[in-house]
C-alpha cells in the first residue's frame, strides 16, 4: 500500500513536470506519431482493397470457368457448353428460369479522372437477362437498367467516380463502337461497382466473338448445393470446366496485392519503430538527466528504487500513448474513405476501393505506440533507479 | 582543419546521446533507400524504356489481338528500322496460380530491338535452331533452378488446345540492374502452329524500333491513320509512355512513397535538431570562452554546423550504404518486384538531403551560438 502511494506520488510529480520539458518530449511524441500514421495508413490501403474484393463475393453464387483458368479474363466457354452447365442440379429456379447467366468479360481503355492522358483497363461485362436478379445485392441507383439487344450500358458507382465520361447519357467510344450510359448501379461496395455492364450478345457481336462466353454465373439453391453442382459438372464429359464459389474466387484474387502491401507496411513500420524507440530513449535520458537532483532527493527521502523506475517508465509509455493517439486520429482523418483505384494483377483490370482505417487497425497502432514508449523508457528508467545518491545530489 | 579535434570532442561529449542520434539518422536514411527502391520497382523500368521504340496496340484494349498482316505495312513505312510483334502467353508453371511473364516473340528481330537483353551469341543461334526453344532471365532461372537444356512444361489458360506446352531452355539472358530479368521469351511460330485454328494469325502487340526518336509522335500518327478503317484500329505510343501509363494503373505509388519518405525524414530530422539544441545549450559558457579567446562569430557558426553535418552525413551515409547492400541481395518477395535496384539518382538525392538535414538541424542553435554575447553568456552561470 505504501509502495503504491509512493509510486503514484512520484509518477504525478513526473507528469506535472512534463510541460517544462515540452521540447524534448515532442521528439518522442512526434516520432511515435509518425510511425503510427505510416503504419495505419499503409495497412488501411490493404484493408480497403481486401474488403472491396471479399465484400463482392457471395458463398451462394458460383462461377463456372474453363478448366485451368484462374480468372474470368482468361476463361473461355462455348455456347453449347453454357447450355449444359445451366442444366446442372443445384441451381436455383425462379419460375421457369434457371438463375444462371452466361457472361463475357473484357476490358476497354478509358481515361482515369486523376490522369486523363493515360488510359486504364476498365472491365466490361456482358450479361444475360438473368444476370441482374441472380445478384440480389445489385441495384440501379440512378437512371434505368439498360435494354437488352441495344448498345446501352449501366455503369458501377465506383467506375462513374474514377473514370471520365461515364455519366448518364454519355457516349463511350471504344474503338469503332459506341455505348450509351443509361444508368448507374451499386453492389454493396464490391468489385462489380468498377465495371460496366451490357447485353452479352451485343458485346459478342462487337468483339466478333459469336457464341463465346467467359463464364457462367449461377445462383445456388443453398450454400450446400455447391457440392452436388460441382460434382455433376466434374463428371460430365461434355464440359471441361472448373467451379469456384464467388466468395473464394474474389478472396484468392486479393491475396497477392494484400500480401505485398502488408509486407511493405509492416517492414517500413518496424524499421521506423526502431528509429522512434531511439528517439524515445533520447527523450527519456534527457528527462532523467534534467531531473537528476530531484530523483536523488526523492531517493534520499526514502522513496523506493522501483517507484522511481516505474515512474520513468510510466512517463515514457504515456508519451507513447499520446503519440499513438495523435498518429491514429491523424491517419483516420486524412485517409479513411479516401477513394482510389488500382490494378488487379490477376485480371489486369481496374478495381476501385476506399482506404479503410478500421478500429482494429487503430487499436493495433496504439498498442504498437505504447510498446515503443515502454521499450524506449526501459534503459533510462534503469539509469534513474541506479543513480548514486551522493554524487547525483552534488550535480548541477 | 585544425579544429577537427575540437569538433570531434564536442560530438562525443555525451556518448549516449550522440550514439542514439546517429542511430536515428542511420535508420532514417536506411528507410529512405529502401522506400526509393520500392518506388523504382513500381515504375516498372520506365527509366530505361526506349524513346526510339514504339508500342502499337489494339485501340480498344491491349487484351484484344491484332492481325499479323499489319507487320509488313509497318515494316515498309519509311523511318522504321524493325517492326516485330509480341504475344502474351500467360504461362503457369506447376500451379495454375504461378503465372510467369511469358511472351511469344520472333527471336531475331526481338534481340535486335532490345539490345539491353544480353544473350551469348551461341545461345541466340541455338534459339534460332530450336522451335521449342525459350530464353529466360537470369533471376528467373536462379529462382526456379533452371539450367540450359532443361525441358519446361507450362500451362496456358489462354491458348488451347495444347496441354501442356513444352519448352527447351536454350539461353539465359542478363542485363543491367534496371532490366527485368524474370521474363520468359519463346518463339511465336511454336505458339501459332499449336493453337486453335480460329486464333491463328493474331499477335498481341507490335514493338517498332524507329531510326529517329524525334519522329516518334509523327510515326505513331501515321500508323494509327493507316489502320483507322480496318477491323482492328490501333493506338501507338512510345514505349516509355506505354510503361508509364501501365504503372499509373497500379496507382500513384510515387506519391505514397514520397509521403512516407518525407514523414520519416521529418521525424528523424526532429531528433537530430533536438540533440543539437540541447548540446549547444549545455555549452553556452564554453562557447563564450571560445569567443573571449578570439573566435569570430562566423567560426562559431561553422563549428556548430560542422558538428550537426557530421552527425547527419556520417550516419545517413552509412544508412544509405546498408540500404544499397540489402538491395544488392535481390528482391525479398520472391519475384513480385521484377526490378529491384536503388537508382543512382536517388542516392544523390539522399546525400543532398543529409546535408540539408544537417544544416537545418544545426541552424537554430548555430545562429544562437553566433549571436551569443560574451558577457551575458558568462553571467548566466
């Protein structure tokens, strides 16, 4: 009890004197805040990217692509095959219609708003009439659905934001083809929002790929219907395909990018963290040095060494915490929701997403900041506790 | 010169403080070096991309093919040295997800257009003789442990019906530090003979070597007009512009890396500055004594600045050197970053920043020391 009282008394004394040492405390605070800003903001890129990718996938939907293909971009299926696929068991039916849509996936060059001179690969998807109802998370938010058998298209919300000339009524020029934007759709913030959708048969004509599709998208009866559906297709000698759950498909596509960003983010933050710890050590040594006489007096009065040690550590951890809060709040204000787009390396097509500073990231950042403060305070605390009282009292 | 010992003694006056300041600045420039390497990696070798090479692609998108018949028309245009074509193969090794940069080319013109790929003459000859021959970059060969003479099966999700495609490694190319040495090039005739009938006679894109780089824009327009009303319209850019455009699609990595580097340098610059301020403040009376002995204001200023420059340049130089050494060991991600090098330009910028950091960190205390009035300073104690 007495020890606790002592410790808290010394701690309060320390903390009350911080304002007098603001200059050197700022070194520790700014250093740690800088680390946290970089750490949180870099990881918020990968959090945003992977949430855009994984958010798009439903476990109730499946993609059927040509065996050996790992993306819609490189897959190709003939019309005859798509008809067989639509007969497979496990597909949900609404009325007489099987909830399956044979689709063609291509990319077209459109300028990004942020750099109008260089083109970006914007994905374009031709769908069948069932393509809309089988994706229940899709909705038209402006204008109207395109009419089938025309050159009308609908544009995802994110594509509309990122690329030039995709407003309702605009004409998109792609080579010799003209497309007219009739509406804008949303899809729960998923990848589809970066796409342009049109009638698959019109797209086939325009690309001179009659009766050729990239994939068949199906809605399953239940999540468990995947197994019989997959098994039936695998055993059928008339088709040579691979089946993936939509959720798994998008997750696997986001892996390369998130791994790259996370490696870079953690690497840079670790190195910066080491530097910030050095900064904190400097700050705390200065703090201890400037209070040598004070500390020695306390010790002479009978204050415990461990109280002195803990008080220095506490000061350092608190400085770390302040830095962590400043850094975290700064990163949140500056980057949360920041809209951008990048290239999905698997399909070479653009994906729009927003940086996401998640609570989990902020907590991790704060813990990191406190740890840096703790490590930074360790050596100076030991030094303070070990000060030889007589000579320290003599010091200036 | 004779004051060097004095500066040296001042620097090491507080050992612990100096040590940690040096370490902080060391980390700062180590990070600077690594971050700039990442930036260079994402610019995809744009620095070496030729201005005398044009890339001609399908106007709708790079993914759509072009007819091989265009080659003759391009080649016969005045000002063109070589016109050759390339086709993306999307070859996967062992697992469908392990896609390598595999491109079908015409061996002779390819090597003529890209002199930066260094291939021994007898290997180039072997490539001409073997239809299934392929040449690979040194980094790729090392990573996958391939040797000349190996037979390599690859799967392609684009080109059917052949499964798998088999290649003989006939050559391993090398190149300067900014050349991508992770690519796999094989012969177009092998691809064309073995792919589905309806796909034959198409190529991915054309690379055109021109005689006079200043005519690049002109010639580009000539080609685009030439094919304006044909089934596949084209778009021609310089290779440099093409790669820049591609890198921009990834996102503004440049801005992000510069932002990180600035944060780092600001952070650690603060550490150095705070050290200098403290160190000068402690020595107020000493500096006053020096002045009494006849040191001019300027020499005091120079003395303090030298001390601060010593810290930033020595520690920073060491940091950059270590970054350079790490980069020499190669790409740590195992092939994700094809070009992994610290550009000489960034090394120069790094040294300039060290000097700048030293000057800024030392400026305030140095000015203070210079303006110090002897009587005040001596009285202060």
